[in-house]
């Protein structure tokens, strides 16, 4: 036997403990559902089975594993994009550094060319320098001036050439390589400088022989030619670099596009998996929770994901099922208690009516008793006078009186019978199903019964209704509604007050209007009128359940009840709207066709 334990912690919070048999039933249902799913999947093709198995394996993973896969995919995409970007940056950095380093060679090469040109200018164009030259008077010959200037430029050329060679060797590892030709020219220039140094050792200026002078001029001219070629080599390498860099640029662009597309595909895959593994189950949970919150307790959440989301959905389904059981049990209890309250109110009304009609029944009973006593005396007189013929006319007169008394007894007896039958009909407490009934006859019967209540003798009830108004109702409950409305109106009246009851058809509704010219109602009274145990009548008597029960009965019949009052002392009006029998049949037919 399933049961539920509720532990109250504090106002507004409670814990529910579900027994293990219920959990076992849920697991059994899950096993049956999985067995059905597996049997359905046997008919699938081989390819579909493979895809389904892979999908089920991926789907049945826990959320932690799914999140790990998502994080790994993100890290892979970030690593691909980062490696592509960093590689491009480092390639650009290497190219910029190589260009900067090789560009530093150009000023040195130009300075070397200037030094060689200056040295070439100091080479004498003839073997002897004229004797009459400036500076002779200071004891310094022209030969010494020319030799000093030549040595200075020669030393500068050697230093600049060494600096250029060192710079070439330092920059040989860059993108702009190919320093072989430059080193070859540097080697030739070093050879020429060595030749010039050998000629310089001879310390002959001007040279006595033309061969030495020709060798010097040839060496210096060759140095000049080689020095002039060095900048052109660097310029050519820069021009060749444009094509190489262009190819490299295109290569890196293709790699960048490929890595970007790969990273984008990984992100799309991750987004798809995140949507399928997290967002879809979460949306299903939210939609299912909204269905349950809106009152659809028959709704169940189906995920079949095999992860924590599925466990949460099963827990919510179990909670909904248990709540539905509790709700159904409570609804049954409420309905039973409501029927008991209605019966209690009906019994109270019967007692009220019985007390009210007691005086009405006493009058015909007194007449019956008086007539019976008179009949006894009359019959005795008639029997005594039968022996004398002179009293025939008097006997005939006595017989007529006896007939009148008997007729009066008969009428009063039927009157008492009618009153008691109405009272008994109203007091029936058995369960009555809804049935088609004439609302006009029902209201008229209640009014006829209320008119016999002694406390309402000085008050008038006026009833206006068409020929018939057919509705599908519970007659006993609807009599209780009409009685409550009429007696409330009568209780609010002074002597000679009037309660007007009208019954009309309005479109697809039957409209019962009870109006009185009594004490009226305030806004506060109208606000709490249908609350249980609320009383505010003129005499403040009653249980306070009449209007509450009236509202519930009308609502269960699919109707509406409205109360109007302009204020205290201005009377009030209560309008009850009930669906007509034709409308109910149409709704039932529509539901039958829809089903």
C-alpha cells in the first residue's frame, strides 16, 4: 500500500518521503519502457542501428562528461586559432627583423664605396710629383702628403670592409639570406687590399717603375668597382624578397582560412552538442514544469537522455504523480465534505421550514379537530331523532351540516398533506444525478413552500417566468440555491416588503433574478458575501454557509452568480446564470465528436 509522510518544518515548507515500493514501481515502468524501445529498434536497418548506437552512447553520458567534451572542443578551437595567429605574428616578426638587419648593411656598403673612391682620388696619375710644390719651404715634400692621405683612406677602407663582413655574417641567418656573392666580393676586395699593402711596404712614392704604379691603379680601380656593386646586390635581394613574401603571404592566408574554418566547425559542433545535450532537455523540463504548474497533472516529462537531466525529469514525474494522487484524494474528501455541508445546510433549512410551517399546519388541524367534535355531537342528535317522523326536516338539515364538516375535514387534510409532501420533497438527502428539469416549476414549488412560513406572512413574493425553462441540473441542489436566495431577500425586508423573482432566457443561458427592496448591501458585505460563515443579515442569524454553498453549487453547474446593490437601504439584486439544456447537449456532442 502506497503512502506518503509529510514532515512540517516551518510554515510554508514541508518534506515528503516516498516509500520504496513506489520507487520500485517507477523503475519497473522505466524497464518496461526501455524494453519497448529496444523491441521497436530491432526493425531498423544496419546503418540506422549503428547511428542509433553511437547517438545513444553519446546521449547516455553524464553531464560532467558532456561538459568535458565541450570544454575540450573549445580548447582545441582556441589552440588552433592561437597557433595560427601566433605563427603569422612570428613570421611577420622574423621578416621585419631580417629586413631591418639587412637594411643596416646598406649604409656600411655606401660608406665603403665612399672610402674606396676617396682612396682612388689620392692615387697619383703620374710617376713623379713636380718639385715646385707647396710646402717645400716647411721641409715636407708632396710625396709625404700624398702618401699620408692614401694611408688614411686605405685604413678606413680596411676597417669599413671588416665591419661590412661582420654585419654580413651576423645577418646570414635571416629570411633574406644568400650572402655568398657579397662574401665573394669581400674576399676579392680583401685580396686587392693585401696587394696594396704589399706595394705600400716598398715605401716608394712615386714609384720608380711603371709596373708597380699600374698594379696600384688596377687594384684601386678593382676595389672601386667591387664596392660599387655591393649595394646593387642588396637591392636585388630586396626585389627577390617581394615574390617570396607574396608566396608566403598566400600560404599563411590559406592556413589562416583553414584553421578558422576548422575552429568554426568545432564551435558549431560544440554548439550543436550543447543544444542537444543541455538546452533541449532543459527546455523540455521547463515546458513540462509549466504544464504541471498550469494544472495539467496528467502531463509527464519524457527525456530518455540517461543523464542527470533524465533523473531530474523522472523525479519531477514522480513528484507530479504523487501530488496528483494527493490532489485526487483531497478533491474526493472536499467533495464529500461539501456534500455533507450541503446536507447539513439542507437539514437546517428543513428545520427552518418545519418551524415556519408548523403554524400553517396547526390551523387546518384545529379546523379538523373542531369539525370532528361537531360531527360527534351532530351524529348523536341525528341518531336520537331517527325514531320521530316529525323531525325529518331537521334531520335533513343536520345531514347537510355533517356533509359540510366532512368536506372541510377533507380539504384541510389534503392541505396538510400538500405542505408535508413539499417539505419532504425538499428534505430528501440522497444522491441525485443531474437531469433535465423545468426551472420554472422548481422555482414555483420553492416559492409555494416559503409562502407557508409564518414569519413571511406579511411579506410578498412576486414571480415572473415564461412557459418553461429547461436546464440540466441537480434538482435538490438547485432548490437549495433558490431557497437561500429567496429567504435572504425576505430576511432583508421590512413588513409589507416585496421580493421579485424573474426567470428569463438570454441567448444560451437561463437567467434567474431575485430582487428585493430591503436593507441593501455595502461594498464590504458584497466583497465577503460568498465566504463561509459570513453573516450580515438584518437579524444576523443563520450559519453563514448559505451563500457560500449557493456559489459552489452554481459554479459546479457551469453557471455564474452576480450581486448588485446601490448601497444600504436601496435593496439588492442577485443574478444566477445557468446554461440551457440545449447548450449542454451541444457541448456534450462536441466533446463526443472531438474524442
